[in-house]
C-alpha cells in the first residue's frame, strides 16, 4: 500500500489532537507514515501515541536549526522525492498552512487547503463559512492537503511505528531566523476547535472583567470560551479565541452566543454548529436568524441563571 | 526603500458570496467587490515605512479581472505611488501554485525590490499561505502574520502572532512580510488622495508582458480542479422568547430536551 506522509504537530513532547485526526484520515488513502521534525530527543516521547493511531513508519528528523519552518518543508520535500507518497497531510494552523504551501511549491504538487474530508478522489471544502460544499481533485501526484481540525473523528489503530532517521537537507533559499518563541499554553479549558460546547462573548459583555460571566457558564458546561472580533478588538479577550471569518472556524455540538449581534463575518466561523443558542437584548439582532433557541434579554441575568441550572443538574 | 504590496480584490464579506454553477469558481458578478480588508492593513504598513524612510516608493501589485482596478485605486488613494495589474482572461481558474508563480513573475518585472508586503490570508481563499509561497519561489525569507514590523537598516524584524503563540522573526532584506489584522488601523483615503490616485500610473500587464506562458496558468492546467459545488441550505431560526426572569431556565429546559445537558 502507498505511504501517506503525516506531519506531526507536537509541543513539549505532546502530540496535538489534530495529528491523530490526520493519521485517521490518512488511512483512507494508504498507510500513514508519521514525520517528526524537532529538536534532538523529541521523537522518543511521541512514538507510543503515533503507533496507537496507526503510524506504520515514523520518520525522525532532528535539528536545532533556527530557520523558520524551513526544516519541516525540506524534510517533507525530500521524503516526497524519495518515497513518492500517495499524499501529504498537514493540519490547518498558521504554521501548517505555510509548510503545506511552501511544500507544494517545492514539489510542484496540487495543494488542497483547509479541507474537511479526504478521499482517494480528492478533498472536500466547506466554503464561505459553510455556505457551500465543494469537492476538489488533485491533478498531480503526491498532493498536499491541509485538514481543518475537528473535521475527522479520531480512531485508534495499531501501527508498527518502524522508526527511521532522516537527514534535514540544506535549504535552497534564505530563511527567516527565529529569535524567540512563546507558545500559547492551553489552560484548563478545551481547545476551541476541538470543543463540543463553546460559549462565546461579544461586545455586549462590556469589559474584560465581565468576561467572567462567559467563563463561568463555559466552565459549568465543560466548554471552551470564544469571542467576537469586537470583543477581541476592545481588549476583552485574547485574540486566539476569536471566532469568525478571520478567527477560528468552529462546528461544535452546542454554541452559545452572549451579547453577539451575529454579523455575517462572525457567523462564517460558527454557523455550522449543530445547535445554536443566542442571548441578546436586541430582538432584531441577526444572530436570532440562525439560533435554534434565542432569549431576548440581558446576558448578565440570563447566563448566570443558566449556569445555576446546569450546575443543579450536574449534582 | 522599494516596497511592493500584493493586494487582492475579493467579494465583500458583508454580502452573500457564491460559487458559479458552471465551473465552480467564484461568482464575481454575484457580489460587491472590495479591496480585501487585510490588504488595506498591508498598504498602511507600507505607507508608514515610506513615511519613515525618505525616498521610498510603494508599488501595488494585483492579479485579477479588469474590475480589480477598483481595489488598486483604493490602495493608490490611500497613498501608494503606482500599480501593476496582471490581467488576462487566461488566468481565470488558476490554482494557488499557478497564482503564486504568476505573482512572482510580475514582481520580477519590477527591478530591485527591498520588501514585499501582503495580507496574511485572503478572506475568500482557503490556502492562507500565498505570501510564504511567493517568497519560496523568489528564494526570499518569509516573515508572516506580523503584528509588529520594524525595519532597521537592512534588517527586518517581525512579531508574528498567531493562535499558537508569538514568535519573533528577523532577517536581512529583501524579504516577504505578511501582516495580521491586529497590526494597524488602515487610514481612510482623503479627498486629496482620491483625486491624486486618478493620475497615478497603473500598468496593466498581459501574460506575455509578464513573461508567463499561457500553459502555466488557468483552469485547464490547474494542479487542482473543483469537480462539484453545492450551496448548503442556510440554517433557519428556531424559537425566540422574551426573558421574563426565567430566560436562563428556559434555555436549560431546551438543552435538556435536546439531550445536550
Ligand atoms: C474582513 C472582516 C473580517 C471580520 N472577521 C470577524 C471575525 O472573525 N469574527 C467576528 O466576530 N467578527 C469579524 N468581523 C467583524 C464583524 O463585522 C462585527 O463587527 C463583529 O462580529 C461584531 O461583534 P459583536 O457582535 O460582539 O459586536 P456588536 O455588533 O456591537 O454586537 C453587540 C451585541 O451585544 C448586544 N448586547 C449589548 N449588551 C447586552 C447585554 N447586556 N445583554 C445581551 N446582549 C447585549 C447588542 O444588542 C448587540 O447585538 C469582521 C469584519 C470584517 C470587515
């Protein structure tokens, strides 16, 4: 069976969930080979998890290079050349998209970006915030896919996980140099793109302090916290929590919007959620057009009462 | 400094966007078209650098149908000096790799360039990496998703902010930098700017002018093909109630009914 290269996204010895989604999706195309690029010693902690999700091979490229993303691109490009894989799968993230794009240029491959499904025929795109579904096919060998997190249900599978050390080839062009790096640490709440429940706050929340109302409800539901761009721009909440056109695209089982008007650019990031609840004091707010259940009222009254009800039911 | 800004005309995100049923490309007639908001920020960054570095010039580069001139005029009215527009029927339906290579060819016609600026991702795209791809074709370093950008002599430094954290990147010019939506607030074109823009030079290039072979671009030779597309029926609203002191409890009831809690 043909190999499918899967780039492993890892931080401090932990594999990101999106990588398990890639390994699961890869099995529809061939035999997954995990590709680990990182500082010396990073692969050791990862192999168990990769094997448990079906990695038949694990290619390990160790490097202390401070070249920005270039080692990942060069390692994948040389593996594409030497192994002629059926496809390369990379998770959607800022880095993932960039690695995929640069790899497609280097290997002259079809680039199918931000797909929500892969098959031997190609990839499925959800376009314009889910308003359109499009199928696309690759017209080259070894197409490069980026897969949106949360679009594939992770399934475990036994893989041999045969390890093979690979060289990091010298880069062909100049690279940017990494001077420093501060990764965002997850905190205790689930990742936005992985959460099955999300509680989001908008400008209506009014201040950074008052976001505790959003967080309180989220915690009672075991939910992730999201925010509208207006809330982020007003400094109420950090930007990595922004949902929408220029933020994250999410599709949870339940999305609760508090004090969010429902501008088209916000909806583009959340309208494929299974169930949508809205609380807004303006009965005309467009968020109600897509809400399965809406309450016209003050979020500072409604959200705490809902939190209380949820907590009561848990006990 | 010789600064190039890559800009794109996109369907206004405030309007309903469509794919055309024939070849599943963007239905450009169905929607209002605007200069992508993120590109306004790239233009703003270029103008700030120009203001800080005497003798700089800002050139806008766009690829797209004739009506992309509206987006170009907007960038010129903000203060860019001139524009180059790659416009050719044969470009229709080009994939990301083809588009990247075509943009690189156009940049190649501009002589010595110190800095290429762009928005981090187009609001109508799926790739989100064209600036880095252009950089790779040109053999230049790419510093992407800049929230802060400083040029000191020949060194460019960027504070790259993404959902995954902050990375400080630096390199020597020439380089490609893409900006994120938090980098600045783009200026509004002044009346004077709008009038001046009408007289600024806009060079329209055909494929031949840019040295691009027609077989390298377009739907027929694209590396990817969209085989089908379908609108998804929009979600419709459900029940809406006025809060009478029991709004939270009513939501809880609804969630219990849906087995969500
Ligand atoms: C290119 C582009 C990209 C964009 N990308 C995004 C994006 O990714 N994400 C995004 O969210 N936006 C995005 N926007 C911005 C978008 O157009 C809206 O401006 C934004 O979503 C508004 O956020 P909001 O709903 O929080 O604020 P507002 O529109 O100001 O709405 C606040 C709401 O809170 C309600 N409210 C106030 N007080 C209370 C209270 N006490 N109780 C209940 N309700 C209350 C009000 O009735 C109002 O409906 C983008 C815009 C552009 C042009």
